């Protein structure tokens, strides 16, 4: 099987310009013009390959190569094409366009699958618009209630329900998105590592054994505004200062955790009214907490919640906190992991078993299907930045391995 790596690199590069900002910056936030155009672009590529393309009510795209035995559950692969603000060109995209290149190689080799093979392009893996990641795969797995999902709101107060009405028309219902356990015989996601281990060690393939458990906390702090000259210091209820103390306590909670993999980040911090001569009356924070160990992660989360209460009480401001998600880690399917490892060896690629510290759609697919992931190295482990880079050769290897595994699973 020959992967057309030049074609693949061209496809990756041509998606870069479908962005809300000029190249090399990639910004494709859910439902932005760039996101909608990128979906259309990928749908066209799927049509070109004569795949049967369908879309569910939340915009997950399914492109199917029908197998010779329609009774068998399909084998799935895929990832996402949405991107956080100021991102690079490889995160997610390699798993979508790489899957297309793998299918092209399988076609060219005259392979005829018994199981159908399905490429899934998941809606909103990134949490930018609604503060919750893996929206599409979460709904597919049933981990998110449809009514809860429809009520999610973005920073402008627009709900997912409203967005879906505007884009697809009609009364949105997400009941049909969830899929039953066992509907796929396997799911394999190809992705850049987004960490430095493979690049540093000069290892060609990462075989993911487990995926870390993320939790997201949204905090809305309400204090009291006023004139920056007139309100005396002793009378202040400054929402920003409470938020600042909370952000520091978030850092401390992760640093003091006994778990080596504990990380916590205050990634969103917005204040109102945002005027130099006005005391901030409102601060909105979003906090991301992760660990490979569920109980350690929950302990960090609990500690942060206690600190929020203490700080806000002392600073005489109020805080409303919402846990947007509190997910369990995923363990990859041992049989699939073995197949990946053996296939990598048979192709002559060095490989390493590893933990995914970033979460992926595979985290949720693991709830309904045997799941595994292929990591490829990215330079210095840099990701979520415009200078994110994976070499054409690294991408070719990952794609070749994906094609090989799909061939084995679908035969
Ligand atoms: Zn990703």
C-alpha cells in the first residue's frame, strides 16, 4: 500500500487558508464561516472518493465506504477540523485528511472491505464556543444529555439550540445523535502527540493505552463596580482581584497534588466593564483540570472549589460555579493496542506505548467501541500554536499504519 504523501501534505496545506485569520494562523471556531467552509471542503473530498456522506443533527459528518457484508458493524476512524484561536494546521486535521489518504491507498490496492469503513469528522472537539470539548463525540457516546447540550450557551449568550436553528433550520433535536454500544467494531484515531516525548526520543509512532481525564469549571464572580477614583479601597468588591487569587490557587492546587500528571489551567479570564477608570464588577473564568488518575483529578477539583468559596467570602464578592464536564479517563482496547503495536513493527516503525495527556474524541468513542489511538511526533511537542509542525514523513508513517490497521480490522 502506497500513501500519497504529497497529496496528503497538499490537502493539509490547503485547509490552512480556510481560517478566520491569515496563514500560518489557523482559527476555526465551531459554526464560524471558516468552520462551515472547512466542513464543506472535507465533504467534497469525501464525495470525490465516492464515500457515502451523511451528517447527524449536531453536524458530525460520516463518510462511509460500504463493506461487502452489511451485517457487520463498521470500523471507524476520524478526528476533528475545528481549531482554537491562533492554532496550527495539524491538530485534528491529520486524523481526518490522513484517514482519507489511508482510504485512497486501500482503494488503490484493490482492497475490498468486508466491514464498512467509516470516517467521522466530529463537531467541535475544541471547547472554544461552548466551554465544553468533544461536543460531537460526547453526544454520540450518550455522555451528554441532548437537552443539556441544546441549552449550552456561548459568550454572546447564544445557545446551541439557536445556532442549530440558524444553520440547519427547523426545531433542533439531538435525540438521534447517540449511538448504541457495539455499533462500531473498532475506532482508531490518528493524531499528533501534542507533547514532546516521541520527538525527543526519536520514536516514530506512539500507541496510546489510556487517555487522561479532563474536568472544566466555569466561575462567574460578581462584585461591585464603581468609579476608580471615587470608591475607596476599603469599600471595594473587586471581581478581578478575586479572580486573580483564584487563578493563583488553581496553579497551587495542581503543583501541590501528589499526582505527577496533575495539571490545572485558568485559560479564560474576562472582566467587565473593562475600562481603565472603573472597578471590575464581573469576572468570568474557565478552569481546566486534568490527571491520568481520576481520584487525584477529583481531589484537585475539590480543592479548587473550596478555595473559590474561601477567597470570594474574604473578598466579599459572590461566585457561581458550574462544572461543565468531569470526565472519566479512557482505557484503550488491549487487543487493538496490540494490533497497532504489531502492525507498526511489521512496517518497520519504532513505537512506544503512551498515555494521552490531551483529550480527544477517542475518549468518548471508547465508551461505545473498542478504541485506540496512533500518535505521531510533532516538533518539540508544540501544539495549539501556529508553529505546530509534523513532518510529511511522520504523517506518512502514521497514515500508513492507520491504513494497515483498517485493512486488518475491515477484512
Ligand atoms: Zn485534536
